[in-house]
């Protein structure tokens, strides 16, 4: 029974990923390659000098991920929130400023994989904080903030189940 449940959750994650725009899908796959150290992102994703510069900046920004993974607050005390949420907001602001993530759903999908399931309760606040920064254009800011549903913003609890689907780069087949 557990295997069937895991398979159905993986399929649900695949469907969710398929619902994102092509740009979101590409950015999520690239970000996972960089953030999880899966491959040489310059070789796979760098199509031109501009993309290589963006990948270089992303590598530098994502250096914070290891520290973030180890500092996720586990209780409701306010002691560790500032360091965690502040750093998470800075990394999130970088990703949102790239203008490849268009919704909270795509943001959550990416960050659940970059940081793990324990980060879920913190993602709405980091997303809102990053999306509201002046570095994000006003029209884009409005679109991003409106993508956060009331249910996600006010969720009384979060699943602690680890993500099972991690999308990867797939070479195009020759015709």
C-alpha cells in the first residue's frame, strides 16, 4: 500500500511540474542542477554569455543553501527566525528577480526540493517578503503576490513528506 501511495504522490508532483510554464520548468531544472550540485550547469544550460553570467550569479547566491538547510527553525520560538528567513528571502529575491518563476506554486515546488520538506511552513512568508521587495517590478510584484492562494498563506499545517520527483535536463532527440 505504501508503494502505491508513493507512486501516486510522485505522479501528482509530475503533474504539478507539467502545469508550470516552459520557462518555469527550465528554470526549476537549472536551479536544481545548481542548488543540488547535480552537474556542470554552464555546460548544460549556458546557451550564451548572458545565461552564463546568470548561472554564475546563481552559483554564488546558492552558496547560502547549505547553511539554510541546516538552520530551518523547528519550533515556534523567534530565536532563529531572523537568520533563516532573512537569508531565505535574499535567495528567493534573486530567483524572483530572474523573472522565470511566475507563481507561488512554482516557487514552492523549487524550494521544497532545494531545502527539503521542513522548509514548507516558511515558504509563503519568504515568497511574500521577496516578491514585495522594490527590486521586483511593480506589475510583476502584483502578479507574484496574487499567485499566493489564501489556503497556502493561512495553512494550519504542512506535510513533512519529502518530495520524490526531481525534474532533470533531458536532451532533445534528433529528428
